C-alpha cells in the first residue's frame, strides 16, 4: 500500500471511530424520529446517480416516497469535500426511514444506527464469482474492529444459490440476504431499452456498422485504490489481427478509468451489451449481466493461477458459460475459428444457478419487500 493511501486510510479511521458517531448522535437528538416516507440514495463512487439504483429510485417515487440523492465520487474530490458530504449524509441518515446503497459507504457503518431506519444494499454486482467483502483480503483495507456491514437490513442478491455466499462475505445473518434479484438487470428485459442502446452505439461509432462487435471489459487487479490493468497487450494484438471482420470496444473498470485513458468508448458499460456480439472479460462481474443476453463469452485469464491464490473464486472458471483462454496468442485463433460459443445447456444451468431472480421484475420485488419491512 502506498503512503498516500495509508494516510487516507488513517484519516478514514479517525472519522469512523470518533467524528462521524458524534455528529450522528447530535443529529439524532435534533431529529427525534425518522420519516418513514423519506428514502436516501447514497453513493461515494460516482459523479452521477448510479444506474444500479436508478430503477428502484423511480419505483419508490411512484409509490409516493420522498427521495433524497447524495452522490459524490470521494476519490475525485478533496478530502475536505468528502468529509462535508459525509456530514451531510448523517443529517439525512438521522431523519430517513430508508437508506439505499450499491457499494461500500463509510458513513453508514461508522455509527450505530436507529433501528427504525432500514439500510438496503443493492450491491453493484450479480452472482458470486471472485471473492469479495471479508472473503477478500484487498477489499477491506482498514476496518478490522467492526463489521463493515452491520447496519444492513437487506441485501438483495441475484439467486437463492448466492445467499449463503453473500451472508458469509458480509458477516450477516442469512435472513438479511434475500434472493429478490438485481434491480438494474430489469432493463435488459426491455426491448425498447436494448434497441435504444444499439442505435446509440452505431450512431456514435458508424465505422462499426457491418462488423461484429467485441466488448473487452476486464476488472482491476489488487485493491480499488491501487488497481492495475492486465491483459491490454493481448487485446491490442487482437485488434490488429481481427481488424477487418471485428470491431473491438475497450471498456475498463471505472476505478481504472480514473487513472488511465484505457477505454476507447464513452458509452456506459451496461449500454454496450445490446450492441456487442462477444464479451471478453476475466474475473469481472460483467459476465453475469452479459449472460442475460445469451451471447457468447470468452474468459481471458493469463494470470489465473496467481489470481486464484491471491484473491480466490466462488466458482471454478469451467462452470462459467464461456471458453477459458490463458494464452493471448490463442485469443485471435479461437475467435477466427468460431470456437467461442457455449452449449445452451451450460448457459441455462449457469443462469438458473446464479441469475435465477434476474427476470425483469426484480425492482418491484425489492420495493414490495421494503414495504413489508416497514409494515406499509
């Protein structure tokens, strides 16, 4: 861990243990009881409102809830501005009946919240592929003396099979993890949304018309603060070898995009699935979203042995509905020979196992469950 990251982690610890709990207590005294119709959507990893939460926000607004958005990219603003954003969140945390997240969020876990306030974790990934939470040594760098997820009242996951994995990774009772589906995946069942995405892509990239589309969407290595890119050289070579028939989109993880201009596409990743004919990824959870399209997937994993040793998986790569390639030179050959397609039986088994509740109705199920939690 670099010195800059160490300093930032030390400051976070000071906030978590001392400052944020005191401020929350003051606001709780000022606001004697939460408003059960007030719902706060909070995030510390995006400049704009995350797509992971958008559909649920719209659904809760339709049901008459008052919505407050508190979205900041703490990695892109000064530490002073991030503190100001956290303190602003605590003011609403003391007043809201509901708080919705889709990732780690320090202010939520820094205090012992009111029981009347319910925290909903939508998470930003489907399924259970690479290890995360308390199962991954790089995910939680500084918080060792309390459960990062202790204030979660509901974690919504993509299938019944995933419940135990998430409960263990978050150190939560199993009843707090429910297979209700992943809200954002409802969009992939909308023909109008998918067609709109295809139209946008070919409008912005007319040179791709008449060619087959490869989407390369890798994850990062190491922790989010010091993430690195792996495999770009093989993709560059692939572009040269397949330049006539195929058009290659490079779309790296947002944590990496902040550090390097490695993507060649401005369109959000979730809007590229409709146009792509083939996904190449490694250990990224994009494989789950893309699997809902039923299109072919290639796993390019040259560092498989090392990654498995350092991070680990919940799934064997051979369980994925994908051809696994470990040699960069082999990528172009596999694609040229058309050897990247997956048997339908394997695809069906994977979706049933990992994406059972991603059926186009996840958002309404989550909203109904929330209403039951509140007794409404």
